[in-house]
C-alpha cells in the first residue's frame, strides 16, 4: 500500500543522535554574529563548540552571514538616513528661527538668534562633509571609467585577434591598433586598400 520513508530525526540537545534543525542553525549563526565567540554561542544555544566550528567552515554559513550583514546594512542605512534628515532639519530650523532659551523675566521659552560662532561651525562642518562626499563620488566615477577603459582595451585586442587571426602580443601597445593606421592589419590579411587614412 505505501512505502517506507526515512525521516531524519532532529536534535533538541547535544549528545542526541540526528541532525540539528535549520532553525537551530540560524539561531547559532545569529548568536555568533552578536557575541563573536564560539564559547558564548555554545553556552547560549546549547550546541557544542566543535559543531559550531564545523558549521563556520561550511558554505551555508558564509552565505547566510553575507545575507544577514547585507540586511543589517540596509536597515542601518535607512535609520542613519532618517537621523541625518532630522538632524539637518533641526539645524536648519535653529539657523532660521534661532535657539530656544529660557527667559527668566517672563518665565517663558523664547527663540533667540543663533550665535555666529555656532552657525560658522555648522557651516564649516557641512562644507567639509559635502566635499568628502564629492571626493568619494568622484573616486567611484573614476573607477567606473577605468573599468570601462579596461573593457574597451580587451575588446580591441579581441577585434584585432579576429581581424588578423593572431593573438595580440602583450608588449604591443593596443592604442596603435585603435588609433593607428589600419594598413598593418590589411597588409597582414592580404587586402589592398586605396585609402590609407580613416
């Protein structure tokens, strides 16, 4: 009528036969990321240190760690963005409307224009941060341009190889193939050209 199916038994504590459930593995991973110690993780989760040591060397551990860190970075980035927005709004409000001060004569909280020293300090810090961000953005743009240039050089070598049927030597400057006269390639192919310039 039916057939026998082998089902792995799940462990609930160390020393039992069977396999640790996936939920327990994730618990161990997150505990290890929080504590940074195998001994503490073992004490908290009840999984032996040797098992944790083996898990740390496995592929799934690295993949899950990368996922968790990526998720944490996204969450942290969102929180930092909110904090920065609120901080900048507060700074702008203080510059435009002044500082809150207690008036002892009336007993009220009043707004007093911000001190020039404070405004100058905030402005200087903001300018420094803006320049730093621009420098980082510029560096990333230059890196993208370098990658694009490397791809173009690789494509030029492949086109030269396709056109000549020969491998382009590393010592040969690829710019001569890109910007130079094309007569060398046509001579190698045995094709006569009337127009020597492009």
